[in-house]
C-alpha cells in the first residue's frame, strides 16, 4: 500500500482495509459518540532552564570552571485510540454479556513531570609539555510518569471509571536517577613530534523506579481473559570504568596515530519497562580500536582512519513494538562495526579546491532473533546467524568543488548514501534504497564601514537538490506481521524535499 503525506494521517484517521479481493484501501476519520470529529491531537512540552556558571583563571597555566543548573519540565500528549480491548490497553477488565472484554475507542493523555539538578567542576593545567584536565559531575533526575483516560466511547464504562473530574488515572510511576562521575585526562608532548594521551572516567549510575506502568500482561481469572498491570520495582546500580589511551607521531606533513578505548552504557527506562524476558537488561559495552594516517602538502592532503568497534550486549531493535508503536530494543551479545574513513583534497589553483570523503563500513550482528507479530497466533521468532545493523549504510560519499576569489565563493556538493535496512534482518524489502543528490550555494562577503557598527555582511543563496531527486533519508516498519504463514510489512518512508531555494544574510559585528 502506498499512502504518503497528505493522503493518510494516523493521528486523525484509521485505515480501512478491503473486505474482498479487488477492494480499495480507504480511510475513516475518528469521531466522538456525539458526532464531533476528532481534530485535537496535541503534543505539549515545557522546560525551564536555570544555569549559573563560574570561571576562574589564576594564572596562564591553570583554569577552573564550575556550573550548577536546574531544569523543570512538564509535558503531555493527547491521543485518540481506535477501538481496542480496554483491558489490554488500559487495564479496564470490563466484560460484555458473552464474557468477552469490551472494546471501545478512547482518548488518553500521557505525560511526565521532571526535575533535573546538577553540578560540574573542571580544572585544567597547560604548559609546553602537558595538557591535563580533571573534573567532577553530579546529575540528579526526578521524574513522574502518568497517564489518564479522558474519554471512553462506551458510555456505560465511561460513567463507571471517569468520576474524578472526568478523567481516570490508569498508570503512575516515579523514576529517580543519580549519575555521579569523575575523570582525568592528560596529553604529553615528548621527543621530536611524539604525543601520548590517556584518560579515565568513572561513573556510578543509580536508577530506581516504582509504581505501575502503562503495560498490561495477559492472563486468566475465573476462566476469562484478564489483564494485570505491570508493577515496577527497579533498583539498579552500575559502576563503569571508561579508559582511553593513544599515541601519535608528527613529522613534516605526516601524522600517524593509534588509540584504544573501552566504554559502557546503562540500560534506558524502556529497556526495563518493555523487557519481555525474565532477565533484566544488561549494560552495553564497547571496545574501540582506531589507527590513522594523515599527510598535508602545500596544495593537497589525504587522510585515512581505520576502526573496529566491538560491542557486547548492544541494544538493537528486535522487531517488537511497544504500546505506542515504538521499536523495542534488547541486548544482542555479539555485534561490531568495521570501517574506514577516507578524505582527500586538492587545490590546483589559488581560487579552486576539490575535496572528497568517504565512510565505508561493515555493521554486523550475530545470532540475532527477531520477533514478528502474528495475526491470530503467538508471535513468530526468526533467528539470523549474521545480518546488517539497521540504519547503517555501508557507504557514504561526499564530493565538493569550491570556487573562491575576493569575497565571492561558490560550492558544489554531491553526496551518495547506500542502502539502509529498516530492521536487523537485512531484508531489501524493508529498506531505504540508496540515493544521491546535489546542492549548489553562492556567497558574497563584503566589509562595511565601522560607522555602521558592523564588520562585514555576507549575502548568500542556496539551491538544494538541484536535480529534484525524489528520495527518502529515513523511514520505519509501521506494521509487520504474519497471517496464514505469509509475512506482510507496511513501510513508512520519510520523504525529503525536492528542489528548494533559500537566501540568507549574515551580519558580523
């Protein structure tokens, strides 16, 4: 099915599938039971930031920087939910005369209230040989997640539950996160052209959450389907050590370097709340090795950087979806990214420059098991011995031609991005095709009289996608399920603009 922008809005209408072969797919708007049309889907969020910064430099070698901050946030969205079992979506186990869970359309309001406090302190020392920086950080997050039902199309059920000011709170949970860290990093110049660096960071992350979640687990009670609300009782502490070290050598126009690093990342809230297995999510670990070389001559340069990033328990999309259609991620034990970053440039004339860069990579995961919903049975699980990580093109190329003289410059830019897969199954049917497009820009910079209070003015015009290419830079699998053994996928692409033109003026004071 090909329903694009302007033809189907999932926030205000539903798709109606044909009941017989040859029928047409159509849409149906959402309506309240009194005949009013739903047109109030909103997303509202407010943040207030308060920052106090202090800088002190007692000498040319030493400097200190301290910051304290506080951020208050409040936000929610209103959404019309198509007809579905109230027990499955909201924990309202209400039955009809036949003992089946009642289905009804509803409007929900989901939101959060958050407070973020923090303090940071950095100190630096620099001289001809040493560059040393150390710091401390404390970040405290306090958040409340909540959800209300504000309308139920089934009037009898609505009278039963919407008693408190016309709304019903169907989930409520508190989440606290404390993030403490310290680091020290140092770079040392020695010999003739040698530089060595090392840094170490230690993080302590304490995460607790309690209450009830907006997820309901299917079971049985008195011989009938019954949904139980997911209880949240999480109390986890992570201690991470993140070291990095490297060495480089510079001589004339040559520079060679190598580095190794180890990094860690804690699970996010969704990794706990949407976890379908009995085991808790594990932290993600990364071991990164890089090796590079650069050369710069009078009118040309070239560089290459090789890297190997080995992941343990990387969080990747499994194919499962949350209640709001968000992709669920889970730990995959083995995955890696192996690649090269290349760049070169040449200036054959004083007013002409040619440049290009390329990022070439393999992005793989091993022994991956995906989950696909089935129409009327349990979910289907498929295992892949080796596949490509989603949203990871194997080739990204860029080419530039720059003409410049006096205050005038013109730049031609052409890029190419290879195929990207929308899930982790390496299926070309669920992917974004490769694309290429070209931009052209012109700028003129002129100095102006200081009497006007300005130093210079730049006038520019940009012509984007000059060949009017039709392409998508992102997308996702909207529906993916099995029906009678056949897999059906609905892909949503995010199309990019065709040819556009924009002018701009920059004033420098």
